[in-house]
């Protein structure tokens, strides 16, 4: 079945979907006349730090409101804290959602200068709309270490804190005592992947038996969940909550956010903590998810629209060659191998990336370098295994320049939509911690370097996909589904097994790989998008090249914008 001829229809529908999702997200995060500002301020050593400032209507210079510093975890950014920030602001708190040092739009390097926490606390306290006698600190994972660094630098400049999936005495955080930090709520999930690192217990549900937690709480017996220890008035209050979620699941948990709301309502004075009792943040997640779907459609629609122009119309072709007339045993073997190899090489290749490409001026993002090594390894393996068939029909060297040009134009239009949404609605396109956001100038320069290995990977991988697994008899839905499962199916199955083990046994199949397992979660939606874009463009051009270059640009952008930068050039 041949695709419909090029038209503007998909492009227009995509723009409307992005508009609807962005508008919904904006309405949710500003409900109750909350103002959101994108702010920059100077941190240690002159480095610039970035944050979103949520200002409720009750916060003025004449009536200062309590303030909360909210900080995301490693390889995330300020937008991931929006669920907490929205609910805090609705209750009358001024919220500063920080980009940690080396994350988002804050200057590199990551991990430096208390992760940016001390400078962020000083900035929050400098605002005349903030009651400096009522400051709360909230951080998730490494964001917990960030607020602990702020508490250590200025022990009298806050009243209470919430550690979400984080701990004292781990990473670069100081050990906790019954007297420090002040008034701590530890929200540690039952299925937290980082239980051994954070609290030195095998399972998150066992955090109450952690010696470290007991020392923090000033007790020699198991800590009881939900019970307040110590005294709020003198700053020694502690409470441990154990919601039934995972480490990244804290961000999309009504229970986790609710525990933070409750603790600040008990420990901070002012604001309007009882003004609302519900939580609406999830509707913002729905809005940005709708916008993300529209964004993917916009890539397709922009490509289709560009095929209408005289220059790019030469790429259009109704003839898409197929490797198989129908699915045979050989096809199923090839499909299984294509799904298994990327997963089997993932953890080893991430380790090789650490050894081969430590953070440097050329490759300043550790995890991006690891993924780039994985990509190259898999591109070479697929080529060596002989998945490339009918190479004469799939080379298209004469289409190289127009393929690169249409990819640049297509991704350029998609990038413009992100800039417009940020400017008009102060949102990006995301769900949970999977987000498409604009890059800083530094990130753009970094992305151009990583673009090279990712372009090589996508040219090799998508050439193999379309020459080795295409089936002539497939209808469109079967073709899209088949390609999606070939690219991301192995990761999906493996992650289901990983988290089934976590929920049943309390630990991952690979308990020593919590960070890389969480990184792997993003491979499922990203490779799904890659499959959709690749199949769509291949069906219209009979060439793997346009899809390969579009995906190389998009994935390089997505990864670099969302990762930590460990090296400051």
C-alpha cells in the first residue's frame, strides 16, 4: 500500500496538537495567578546558574511568603521538579526550581561548588518577596545532596528539608546526625533502585533498618514509617515515608509529592498551605505529553511538507524495496538478533565509554559519551553480521546532499516549535523525565561533536533495518510495528524483566547497574520515535538516508540537552 502524496495536513494538525498541549500545561502550572520566571544568577567562581521561579499571588515585597528551593537529580533538569513546584506554589510558597551546576542551562562543570545549592539558597533569600525566616529545601536524588550542601554552607538559613530518594552521608553529602540537618523528611521509595548507595540496605523498603537512617533519627532501633521523631521547634524533627514507587517514580507520585507538601505545612509558617487539598500537577504532565506527541507529528508533517518543494521533490519515490516477500524463519532470526544485541551490549558498552572517553574538552558529557560508544559498537556489529542486503538499491549516494538538507530543515522546524512553546507558555515537551527542550549555546556546540558518532550509527542501523527486515506484504501498521519492535523491543522486554524483579524480589536483576538501568528507560520512547520517523521517511523516499540524518540530529539534540556536562571548557 503506497503512502498518501505529500501535503500540509499532518503539519497543520501537529501544530494544533502542540498548541493544545502547551496551553493546557501552561494553564495548570499558572492556576491561581502563579507567575513563572526564567531566571539566571551568579554562583561560585562567577558561573551562571539557571532556575525557574514560581511566584504565587500572595508573595509581594509587602507580604513576603515562605520560599522553597527545589532541585532535580542527576542528568535531569529544573522542569522535572514541576510537579513539586506547582503544588508548593499553589499553597503560597515561592519556589526556586534550580538547574544544578552542569545541568540544563547552568554552567558546567557538574558536581562543583555544592552542585550550585549554596548559591541558589543565597539567591532565594535575596528576593524581597521571600520570608527569609521560613525557607524549605527539597531535592530528589543528587538534588538531595545539593540541598544538603546548601544546608551545610548556611546552617541557619533554612527551617526544614525534604530528601526525595536521597540520603545523608552518601556521594558528596555530609553524614546526618540527630541535630543536622534541621527538620528532615526522608521520602524513600519502597522500590528505590539506589537503596544500597543511599542507605546501605538491599531494598528501599528496608530503609528503616539502615544504620545511617537510625543515626540521623537519633534512635538505635528500626525507624517507623510515618512517625515523627524529635521536635520541630528545635529543628530536630525527622520523619521517614516509604511510598510504593521507584527512584524516578517519585516525580510522578501523588504520595511522594503529598509527603513533601505535608512536611512543609508542618515546618514552615506563612503561605496558604490549607488553601487547596487536591493535586493538579499531573494534568501538566498530560499537557506536555500531548505536546510531545504533536512534536513527533511535526517532524513527520514538516518532512512531508518539504517534499512538496521542487528541490526536495526529487527524494519522493513510490518504490520501497523489501528484503522479504513474507516473514520466514530467517526473518524471525534476524529480528530476534536485532532486538537482543543492543540490550546485550548496553551495560558493557557503557563501561567501555567510561574508560575510553573520560570527560574532556571534546567529549564533555560522560553519559553521552557512553551512549555514543554503545551506538558505534552496535552499528559495527549490525554491519558485520551481514544485515545489509541489496546494497545497490539502498546506497543512494546521489541523494546524500538533499537528504542532509531536508533533515536540517525538518529538525529546524521542530526546534523552532520548542522555542516558541518555551517563549509563549514556559513549557517544554515531555512526560516524566523524558523531555525535549531547547539547548543552550554551549550545548549546541557539544551536540555538533556528538552528532558525528550518532550519524554513523543511524546510517548503519537504519540501512540494516530497512534492507534486512522489510517485508513487501506488510501494511503500514505492520511495518511501523515491526520496525519499532526491532529497534526498541529488546529494551522493552528487558526492562519489564528488570522491574518485575524489583517489584517481586525487591532488587533489580542487575543490582549494580541502577543508573544505567534508569538511563535505559529512555531508550524505549526514543527508539520508538526513531522507528516512526525512519519508517515514515522510508515509505516516502525508498531511502534510509533522510530518516537516518533526521534521527541523528534529533537524538543528539535530545541527549545533549538532557545530560550533565562534567567538563567546563
